C-alpha cells in the first residue's frame, strides 16, 4: 500500500470508535506516521483506558483518551472541545469512525423462515438507535469541528460509511439506510466547505475482521483492521472524494448506479441470491 506518510506528520487527529478495530488501527498508523497529537474517543471505558495507556508509553504526551457516546450531541461537542485543548487549539483531522452494523427484518415475514429465528423485526426505536449512532454521531462531529477548522484556515474530515451504501443488502435495511445517508451528507459538505480549505471525504472500511460481525462470524475474505486503516489513510492523503476500503467496495461503487442492462441484471441476481440465502438463515455476503 503506497501511503504518503509525511502528509500526516505533525498533525493533530481525533478518531471516534478508536478503542478497537479499524479506529484503533487508524490511531496507531497516524502515530507511526508522525502525527503530533492523537485523541482516541470511545464509549468503552475499559478498552479506551487500556489502549490509551499502552500508546502513551510509546508516544508520551501525544495521546489522550476521551470517553464519548457519539449518539449524545453534548458529549461530541465536549469531545471536540477537549481534543482542541489537548492539541493547543488545533484539530487537523477528524475521523468519524464510530458505528455499528444493524440487521433485522423490516416487517414480519409472510411465511415461516429461518431468518425470523435469527433477526427480530426492527422497531421505530431500533431505527432511531441506528441513525443516532451511524448518522447523527458523525453529523455532530462535523458540526462541532468545522468552526475550529474554519478559524485555523483548514482541516480534514473523514466519515466512515460502508460498502453497503452502494450495495444495499436484504435484512440490513437500517445499516444500508444510515450509511447511504451519511455518504450523502458527507459529499454535500465536501463542496459546502471546499473554499474554507476543509477536505471532507467518505471512506468505506471494506470487508474487515472486526467485532462488527458479532455472532455471524467473520467472512473468510475479510482483511485486517490494519489493511483497512492503511487504505483509508492512503485515500485521505490524496483527498479522494470517496475512499474505498477494498477491491470489493471499488466494484460495488462502480456498479451501483450503472445503466448497463447486463450490470443491472448481474446485481439483481447477486443481491437476490444473498437475500434468499439470508432468508434461509445463512448470513451470506
């Protein structure tokens, strides 16, 4: 992976969802690339404290851990304020990485299916919970940090979406909807603040071995969190509009809005096959 490592040298970065998985790998890579300050934000106190202490041993004075539930706007605002204070008032990079995968039946299946034994019907509260984490958490981060970046003359924001924004799959309606919404928000903001010298991009992590898979099991094709982080940072250094975390996401993004009848038919066949396997109780991808 060809990464312009010097791009991150001396920068002050904040990453949410940073106590595990891709978020933690992003922090570790940023420090290795020469970032001046790195702030880990997470709601898991035990993991946050453990990794903050570990990294502080290798990078004394450069690392801070801040407990934050990104679904709470007041906590996100406080996170950005504390991060700015830790970083002498400057935040160069915010990566809104916190999020989760959400599965569920949209309504009760019309016939008895295996999927109904695995996934419940998503309630209104379930939908609100999904948007609070996967959409509003990033929105709050953008809203809090953009004035700081405007005042300092620029900065960069990466909002982590998912390939499901381009390839929506059955029984993951909440996940697909929240990540597609976040992608739309991100790309609109990219041009709204372009002339303020604030770079804003979406990034997919690709199919990655993290806790997001839960009890479903990690696919054999999954890459490591480190590989995902490296691909995201390589795209960030180039200010890519949409940073694609693996080759599967590149293909999905290329085909998403294709008007080629052959590609559209192929997508229908693929996604229908996934839906039917899932209906039968196998969470295929």
